[in-house]
């Protein structure tokens, strides 16, 4: 299973764009990249998922280079409420697949300051 | 989006007793659910994969007789911590995958177990 490496912590100020990069050198051909957000004493919340190139939704963008050995989560104009731990996960999950075991790395503690 | 309900949110029990945690997929069917545990300031650790109608698959190092998993229906999986001890105190989280929603996993809100 592909292991992921992220910065342990990051700091930002309100209104700034935050980019969190995750390394996954051993990603397999059929692995997807998924990012989750977790607040203290809560379950993780899905942010975004992608396979290659760029994916954008209403809360974030995900950039994946051609070799797929890394990915970058981009949070535009963060606010105080974005202070949380962000996890990058790599694993299989195609539609209809019975697989789906995802292993969490250490995550990145993002702290947004006023 | 899909909702996964987990109960109770918090439980305190005496050492030696058993505690059952429920995980329900409210608006979708989940043939597979996953159980995680999380210690303070640490990441989530996958404990086991719960398969509807069959035995759970446990990760290496997780005692199957200690953490009993039952997935009797397509919307309910339960985790029973048997003969709980203080070292079992942790935050337990379940997740389920909705094939209708594509590839994402939906997580419950977690259960904080405190064993006295």
C-alpha cells in the first residue's frame, strides 16, 4: 500500500491561499488520491478526490502531476474555521469495487490565524 | 451527501465490561464498513474491515476476540469492545462506502470510549 508523507504542520492567515503537498512515491496504477479534513473529536470529512491532473470543487482544488507521485491540496482564502488536520490518502476505490481500505498517515495540522 | 450515523458519541464504562458501538448508513447501503481507532494527537488507525454477511477482516495486531465486529445488515455494523480495560480508551470511528456516491468514504462522528 502506498505510503504518504505530508508536512506535520502549517500556519496561515485568514484570506490567504494554502497549499498542502503530499508525497506518495509508490502510488499504484489504480490508486486514487483523497483528502480529508478532521476537527477534534469528529470523524474525517471528505474534501476532494482525484486520479490525475486537476480536480476542483466548491471548497478546494487538487493538483496531481503526470507522474502522480505527489499531489497538492489548495484551499483558497482560508478562514479560522479551516483550522483542522488534513489527511492525504492513497488507495483503490473504483466504482463497484469491493476494496476501499484506506490508511491514514500523520496528516497536516493547519492553523489559520486572524 | 451520504450520512453515516455512529452511536453512542461518548461512553464511560468500568474495566471488565463490554461496550457496543453502532455504525449505520442512513441513506445508502454499505456492504463494507471500516472501523478505526484514534488516540489523542495521533492519526486514525484502521482496525478492521466489516463485511456484510461474512466475517470481518482484521488488521495485523488487532485482536479479533477483543474487538468483535458484526455486520448483520447492509446498513448496520457494530463494534463490541469486550472486557474493556483502560488502555482501550480511545476515539473509535467507523466509515462506510457508498457505491452510489462513487469512491469516497463517509465517516461517522466517532465514539469516545473512556474505561475507568
